[in-house]
């Protein structure tokens, strides 16, 4: 089903921003510019998981590819449920998946925890996966709020990172990235992501 409303607008703006920012470097998406995000709903007091499709049980709804990524669904990639995400590199450049605008109008000083279950494949065992959250201003400019690197194995691992949102941001984007030693065809399994507020 095609995305409609504010999420579609946010995905378009975020995709333009990612293209402008490029895919190089070792710190993932950094400063970006894009369209205004003032139409985002206020989710700052939401309870539970902010990610609406955390286990990909509704397909790829609410998720977008970062860089030259192929996003696929497979039962062998599941940590729980029916399917999980197979994230694969199309080029030898950083790649990943993200949920744009997952938090609307976070309050200054609010504390969040972002986590994901990830599992390496023969091409990525021993490589690092990155969890990253970017904060976005009304102008579309963004800045990295937190980054965590975790080495993958042939078993499921559960990296998590906590962060506080500074004042002045209108949205936050959540990323799972592979940035280092990327080769064409590299793949990783991702499932059961969570972004929650700690009060």
C-alpha cells in the first residue's frame, strides 16, 4: 500500500536530504538540508514503541533505504514473528535502513532508548553494524544525536543506545547502517527494532 500523508512527505524530504549528504565517510548521515518538517504530528508524549512497523510484519511500510541498499523480507531473517529484514549492499558504499520522522517534536531533555536485533551472514560476520539517531530542525537541517557500533556474529545480538534530545528539534530519524569494509552483496538480518521513551 503506498504511503500517504505526512509520512510520505517526510520520506521524500529525508531521501532528498540523504542524497545531498552523500553516502561516504564513517559516521553515517550527518548534516542535511531539506524541506520544512513543521507538518509532523507531535509524538513526544507517545507511550510504547515509536516505530510503527518494528518487526517488518507489515512489509517495508514506514521504512526507507539509506544509500544503495536492497531491502528484502525473509523468514530466515526473523528474530520473531513471520519475517525479518534482509539488508543488502548494492555497491561497496555505506548502506542501511531508516525510519524518517519517527519522533515528532521531541522535548528538550527527553530520554529515549533505541535498539535492534541484528545477525551477521557469512559476508558480514565480524563487521560492525551502526545504530544512529539524527535530530532534525524545522528547516530540514539535521545533526547526529547518538551513534553506537556493534560487531556482528552468526548469532542474534541486541545493541541498544540511549540518548537525550536537545531543544529545538522537530523530528528524529532512526538508522541501522553498515559503513565499514562494505563489499557488494554484503547482507545482514535486522528485526524487532524498538525506540521508546524513558520517563
